[in-house]
C-alpha cells in the first residue's frame, strides 16, 4: 500500500471537509441573521398596522430578491385594443379551474402558457377574468390577458404579449439588480401613511410595473403590488419606495 499517497488523500479530504463545514456554518449564520431581520421588520409592521386598525387577509412574502428594470418589446398582432370574439365561447363556470380556462383558450391565444391567473387584478363585481404574463416567475402587471362575457358565457378576450429584451453579446451587459425592499417595510409604511383606517390587505405581490406608451418597447420596474379587499390597488417601487395609489400622487415612501 502506498502510505504517502493515502496520507495525501486524507489531508485533502480533511481540508475539503473543513471547507464544507465552514460554508455550512456561514450559511447557518446568514439564515439566522435573515430570520432575525424579518422578525424585527414583521414586529414593526404589526405595530403600524395596529395603530391604523389595518388587517391582513394574506401572507406577507419574506423574500427580497435582487431585481432590475426590464425592457420588453410588445409583439405586433398580439396587442388588441378592443376585445376580440372567442372562436368558441365557454361557460363562466370554467373560470374556477385554470386548466379548463387554458383548454378553452388554446385555439385563440398564442403563448398561453406564459400567463398565470390573478384573482386580485379585478375589482369586486368586475366581469373580467385576468391573467398576467410572467417573467422569471413574477407577473408583469401590464402584460395582461383579459376575458369578458355577459351573463354565464365568456365570449371575448383582450391580450397584450411581450418579449423581454436581452442584450446581444456585442452590447454592454445590463446593470446588476438591487435587493428589493422588504414587503414588511412596504406594507408597514403604506399602513402608516396611506391606507385608510380599518383597511383589509387582500394581496401582496412582487412583480413588474410601468406606464405603457405608444411604442413597441416599454420599460418595467420591480414593484410591490398591494391590493385591498375593496379592490383599491397600490404600487410601491420595490427599490426606491415611490408609491402609486388611488389616493396618492407618486411620492417617496418612508423606508
């Protein structure tokens, strides 16, 4: 047996084990720090909610990913201003099952798999059914597929579809993303400064949002969308904290 070779293997195995243990300890410490930060933010949010008697009817997302603005190109022929008749209208009851909705729309709507239903995109009593196009698992709130109907039948749709632009190898790489504001901070600030007393928060969702101009290309930024049970919707820029809402001009939220 080559003892020198065996000794070398054991030394490298020992060093590798130390590296792995060190990495595990670092990850554990990082997770504990994140947990403690979230707990502090959650407590502060709850304090601010209690002051305004604001209630939560949804879970608050804890993730704070790094995101950046994206540029999207609207696809010609897949942006209808007026609702288009469906080739095969279907019963409104099918809206209760997303798979049945996709089955009913497969003939009329290309790229249907890119959309996800959003039950909070319509106000109470609204007759629309809304789906949003996703990018990286997050909704692009202006890229919508809307279904319309009268009574018990869905018979029309309107769709906006886009492709997210990526730089060519000859272009400069896009800027690095920035860590988004915690949803706890955003909801707490909204409760303190904007939400009416007694409001009920129905949904908190991270996605992309921006004004749509008469242009093929649009720029969307990361935003938190907060929807009340009344249907009122607030958009908070996920990096700089600017607020867009039904009762507020665009201002900078407290961070």
